């Protein structure tokens, strides 16, 4: 096919096909590429060129030998194949603005969208382009007030709540959009009382974006946003929030099998907060992250010392402390369950089991990911103690919660539990759990 005959994007009939819609929704890129190749006229080398990939990588993806998880690569696939952003859980792509709207915005504003007889008007046909959004925002200028800042903080609290309930993947476009808005507002805001608040809000949004990438196991993107959050907090010398971001980076290092980095980052977090208004609750949370890090190095004495420090600091916490909002999640149940998880990581299952079971019995409200996460660790301790049937039953509880929240991190833990069942492969409880896991992942 000559270059000038290349398709501009996947045909509409393919994009509206239920199989392609499902493949995009699941981000099943082997299926997406196969469908593009078989039914869209995109051969492997063309997919590679359009998506800025190598032909060999495209072939590996189609064969299921490689996965695409990096958000930057996913965006390149969307743009290269002209897959609308919403199909892949992305923000609306810049090229999605309809030509009719670009050509005759004034007509749309005065008379409504142009609708061809017999054709249904779409939502996209009445939305402004990205460029027009920017022009309108610049024209209105920043209108900051205490109520504006309160609204931004309320949005962040709502994002975290929905992240607990449903996972962060679907929230990320909205969070990133708001982060960009706040950054632009900072540029247009003169020095004054609002500017510091805006930096703090931007730091929180950047950390939340990093967290959603971390929870999706997109670690390189998570590091990028965590680093940005750290710089924003540093700009206003918010040492407690800097410590919070370092603690997130320490936790990520334990997942990336970088235990020495995890220990160093947790120590840096405590040093950053110590002596600079670090409240007892903040210091307790940071000490718990250090305990996690030491447990990942299988250093019981250091982990136990960090646990003792976390409990000591928590006992000093008072309702009159000026705790930042982001640390209020670290309450007594969280202290108890994290203590149990550290003991479980160290192989001290007899100590861990009653602690984790106690918090799981208390319930988690709408926090589906927390329930799934804690059920996984309880199942792990039960398996460590040789209680196979009980462990598989508890792991099924984790499965039920995991099905309600989009968290690749939790799914990874469940696959890890499945691997631990290998010695019991023919036992009925293990067979049943594995069948349910496969059904959830299919």
C-alpha cells in the first residue's frame, strides 16, 4: 500500500464493533492490534510506524509475549490508530474535535449543532475543542477566592474516596486535567496568599496521579508524577507533604523489588518531617512505611524496631494535633492491620493472623480495595499456617472485592496467591479458587 493510500485511522465500523469496544475497554492490545491488522487494513509495520513502536514489539504484543501498560504508549496507540480516548480510558484526544465545529463555531453557538437529517447528534459534536477551552479559560482569567480553594480541596477528597471504591484508572484523566488547570493558574497568579495554596493543591493532585499509576503498576509514570509532587511541595517548603511523597516512593520501591531503596526513602521521609511540625500521626505513618521496607529486606530486628516506633508515635497522637488532611486515613484499624501485614511479610503468621482478621471483621465501608488487600494478606497468613481451605475461602473474599475495583496491584497479589497454591494444585479448594480467579480475569 502506498503511503498516500494508508488509512487515516481505524474504520468507524471496526471502532463500533462490540469485539473492538471490549478489547479497548480491557486494554487488551493483542486483540486491538490483531483486529486492526485483520479488519482495519493496518499491517504490523504500519501499526509500528503510527504508534512509534518497533515492528518486533508489535509482533510480540500480538503474540501475547509483551504487554502495554505505560500510559504514554497507550496514548500513542490511541493517536496512531485514531481510537477515541474514552474507549481506552483516556481523556478526549485533541484530534477528536469535529471538523464542522472547527469550521463554524459561531453557527453552533447561535443555532445549535448541525444535524444531518436521519443522523443522531452526538455529545462530541457540541463540545469545544481543546484549543477553544484554553482560549476561553485564558479570557476569563483566574478568579481565585477561598471558596475556589475549598472546592479544589473537596474535589481531591472526592477523588481519593472514589479511588478507594473503584480504583484510579478511570479517574486519572479528570485528575490530570485538574492538575494542568492548577499549574496554569499558578503561572497567572501573582505572589500572594493564594499562590502557596495553589502549589499545595497541585502537589496533592500530582501525588494522586502518581498513586493511580502506582496502583496500576505503571511504575515509571508513577515516579514521574511523584517527583513532580515532591518539587511542588518543596517550592513552598511543605516538609510534611514532601515526607508523604517520599513514603509513597518507598512503598513503590518494595513492589519493584528494590528493598534498599525502600529503606533509604523511608528514612529520608522521616528525616524530612522530623522537627518540622511532623505530628505524631504523621511520624507513626512514616515509621510504618519503614517497617514495610525492612520487612521487604527480611530484617526482623529493624522491622520490629520500626513497628515499635510507629506504635509509640501513634500513642502520642491527640485530637488537638494539626494533622494534615492526607494522613487522617492512618487511624487505629490502619495501624493494627499494617502491623499484621509487616508480621506476615516476615513470616510471623501466628502473630499476624489475629491482627488482620480483627480489622477485616470491622468492615471497610466503601473501600473495596482495602478490603481486597487485607483479605489477601489474611489468606496469605492462613496459608502460611497450613489452613488451605480457610485460606482459599478468604482469598475468594478478596476476589469479590477485587472484581469491584480496578486495581492491577490487587490483581497482582491474587496472582501471587495463586502461585503459592501450586503445591496444592489438585486440592478442591485450590481448584475452585483458581477457576474463580480465571473467570474474574477473563
